[in-house]
């Protein structure tokens, strides 16, 4: 009733092996998890990008208010929606550091 084919030489009952196979099958179908596993370091640049775009947007806003040139307001108008979208994405998906701190007992 037990299987000793595991590499760690752990004995599993048939119902435990079946449960483990079901869990592994469900994890293989999770596309978001697969993408996160392929690109583990892609998330930390998002907060830095949002901060840099926010600073650039505020600089363009102040420049557009103080100057009579129309280039700065148009640049602000182009940059501000991108900044808001990235900020909303950042708020929607908390960083991994926060996730790890929440999972600790």
C-alpha cells in the first residue's frame, strides 16, 4: 500500500499520492504562477518605476505651470496616465516582501 519510489525515500499511501498528483496538476494549470516562476525578479522594478514617473510628472506639471511653452503640459498629459496605470498596478499587486512578512507566524 505504500510506495518507496520517491527520491527522498518517503513512503506515501495511495490516497496521499493521488492528492499530491491533483495538487501538482492544479499548479501546472495556473498560468500566473508559471509566469511568476519564470520571471522571479521582475516585480521589484515596479515601485522604482512608479516613483521615477511620479517625480517626472510633477516636474513637468510645475514646469508647465510656470512656463509659457506648450511642450511641458503636453508631455505631462502623455506621462500622467502611464504613471497612474503603473501606480494602480502596484496597488493591485502588493510586493513580495509584504507577502512574505504576512505569511510569517
